[in-house]
C-alpha cells in the first residue's frame, strides 16, 4: 500500500510560490496538482483516506493486490502529457500493456463477442451474429468518429462555465442529435439485439444508463479503436504512485488521513480550508476533487452557492452505484480473459430496475476483472486475482446492504460457477466486499453514487457543475462530477481545463 506522511510539511522561507490546496487525491486531484505545480504553485493535496488514489486506490490482502476502481486505461497520451510537464518520460515510470481483446462480452444465450481494434475481426464477429449488420457496423464506426471529433476533440477540454460557450456548441449538439440516447443511436445501425447491447453498454463504465445518456458517449467505440485499451503493469496503483512522485518532485506534498471539514469563504472568495482536526490551511487557490455534490452540499458554508443549492442537488439524478466482490483464489482459470462482461438475461429491464425503479433485481450483469491474466505478480504463484462488479441502485433505493450484501454475493458466486468459473467457491482464499455504503462513507459520494451525477444531456456540459465555481471565486472543481465527466480520460481532462481557468502562479506571487 502506498504510504506518505500525514504530517504537514512546512514550506521553506525561500519558497514564495502561491499555495494551491487540492481536496482529494483521485486521478482528477493528482492531475490537477501536477498541472498547478507546473504553473508556479506550491501544492498540498489533502486526502482523508490512508492512501492516495480515491476511487483508484489499491489494497493488498493475503498476498493479493486489488485495484479498487478503474482497470481500463485509454488515451495514454493524457498521462504522457502530465509526465512531460515535469520533464520526464511516462514510459520510464509506468508500463502500459495493450489488451487483445479489449474485453469479451458473454451473453446469456452462450454466445460471446470479443471487442478489439482489428477491423476485419470485428466485421467477422458482427457477420457471425447477423450478416446484414456489417454495413451498419461500418456506418456506426463513421458516426462514432464524427461524434468523437466534436464531443471530445472540440469540447472535451473546453471550460463550460460561460453560457456563450454552450450557445456556440448547440449547433453541433443538434447536428449530432445529442438529444438521442446511446442506445437510440446504436439501434439505428444494428438489428441483432446482442449487437445493440455490444455497442451501447459503454456508458455503464461512467455511471450512465445507455437508454438515457446522451448519444455523445457513443464516441467510446472510436476512442477505443483508435487509441486502444491498456492495462498498467503492477495495477492502476502504479499510475497513482507515478503521479504522487511527480507532485513531490515539483516540491508539492500529499497529506493523508487529513479530512477537510469546510472550505473557508470570505467575501465570496475561497481563502482556505478547515480540517476536521481544527487546523486552518490558508491558500490562494482551492481545487476540489471531492464529489461535486458533496463539495456544494457539505464542504461549502450554507448559502455560499446559489446555483448548486441543497434543493437543486436533492432533485438531481445520480449515477448508479456498484457492488464489488474482490476475490483471491488458490487456483487459476487461464481460459478467462483479462476483462469479461457477463450479461444477464435482461438488458433494458435490468437497467430500468437499477436506474428508475431502484430495486435490487434477482438477475444481474457483471464485469469480471482478472488482472493476473496479464500481470501474474498481482497474486501469489499459481493463484488468480479477481474483482466481480455488479451495477446496483444507489442508496436512495433504501436497500439495506448490511443485510443484503452476503446473499447477493452468494448469488453472484453461483452464477459465476455456472457460467464462467467452475469451482470458484472452493478456491476462494481471500475475499472482500465493497457496497454503496462504502461509496458513501469511504469515498464521500452523495447517495453512494459511484460516479456522481448521471451524465444525462441535462446534466452535461454547461448543465453540469463547472470547473470554475459559479458562486465562489478561487474555487475550482475537477473529477467525475464536473465537466467533462466520469471515466479516467474525463477526470484527467477536467484537470487540463484548469490551465484555461487558474491564473499562473507568477501573477499571484
């Protein structure tokens, strides 16, 4: 486990750089710290947990290494850019291994679909499901590329705090039918229901319902095909460690076990933070990588924000949550891919249960991560490391996870033994559960939502919490709950937007 001192390092009298405080050390917060350091700030990152990483933290148990959150890395150039800001080469510190296939979808009828960047192999698989859909697949790829060019290349790193920015983007949103859902777009190109699933499920990786999330997220198909899907050797924690090293190399610091109680606001400006210990840390710039709803509802003084009031946050739509079972086994399943999406018998109906009805269904779909398929060092010799992830309703559902967690885990085990991992139960030697309660209590996420606000059209771009606070000067936001949204590329890009918003440190010195 990564360890850093929780004792606040004192700046030398010679270091007269303005101070930036970053609340939270998820990927967004760490990337923001690197960028602020490169822009002339002395940076202190305040993290309430015992290690950096936030949702990307790591835990080790019984000789197994488990990534707590993200496992898929796309757009590696976003990390390369951060390393370059520090005069270093990303490849010298982190090894990324391309995934082939990216992941394998296993349908309830026993068929499977392996996603990759091999165009002919993908066409052959589409043909296997429905020959008539090959032409539609080619047209879908072209549409995905067009959407990527508009939604990510043109708008991904553009701050949306001005209404004029949204006004300029509206013609593009209209042209690309942003009012349509991802599934609504995909079904225009595919007739086979399994192919409609294969090319529409991706919003679930960022907490969105494919039947309600804007079709702009169909860009993922092009993004994956163009830049690939990668795994960081040593686990995602190697990326966290690399970013921490960059920050410390710039003269910044990470303070662990240091929860922030309040962002201090004087005359409409953020002036520092008060820690739960009572300590006051004054700062020139505050960046919150905490959940955006938590930032506005709990960290700011009451009434400090008019746009994101308690009432508005209560009416907002939040992403689903997750149930994750981390498993270490004393045997291996070499036939199982690194990434597997195991789909249940229902698709739309299950998502309706999760997002709208907010009930815990008897059936489920699973994402199975087997990192030892690529990096055997993450488990003892002859063993496998897994995590099994099931999308579930967030805590507004009223589900009592203190009672439901173990029965739900047993259901998951039974289905895995039947469909993918025979003999799993007798091979488990290490086990740990993470439920929506943990997202609420450990990660300070409102309603235990795993990805913050749901990325619907009316909660995206200008309608999403801005990277520059509307009401509090000197306060900036990064991470999943702000623009451009969740997912590793999104949160890293949210930090890049700060370059357009935060004054250079030299101007404040």
